[in-house]
């Protein structure tokens, strides 16, 4: 992250547990919101196994997915709960077609990020 270059940051997959969230607040600043795309474990498992057919990721297998979901339920749900209590959780139903999920994600993000660009800006 380059100081002064970006007005907003979207960090994917972080924080995963309360210690990370506390450290982020201490070292940076409190997050404005958390985007939570909710989807049942069974559907997530199905999607990840399907992704594993082409992704080349060795962790897209039934055993690894089950372990990742256990960690999610044990650690990450607490982070989501904290953001919900603070009214900072932007929750989207992820158990729908991708175009509907995308529409909701953009709509929810615009509630906290009013100058959200129409298309993603890539900085690579």
C-alpha cells in the first residue's frame, strides 16, 4: 500500500480472526465495513470442488475444504459477528447466480464507497 495514492482499500480474505482485526486497527485504522458473502457450506464445497477441476490448487479437495470450513466457523465467524454488532457488515446472499450476487455486492459497497468506479481498477 502506497501512502496517499489510494482513497479506499478492499482487502480480500482479511481479517480471518479477531487478533488480526485488532492488529489492523492498531497499525492502520478501523475498517469502514466488512463485505460478507454468505453461502451454505454444502454449496461452497460444491463450488470449490468444481473449481478444483481446473484451478490446479491442491487445496480444492474435499478434505482440505472441510478443514477450511472448520477454521472459518471457529475463527472467522467471530469477526463477522463483531462487524454485525458495529453495524459495519455488508451481507450478501451468495447462494444465487453470480450476476445477482455481483449486483448486490456493488449496491452494498456503494453504501460506504460512494465513488466506487463502474469497473475495477487494476494496479498490477
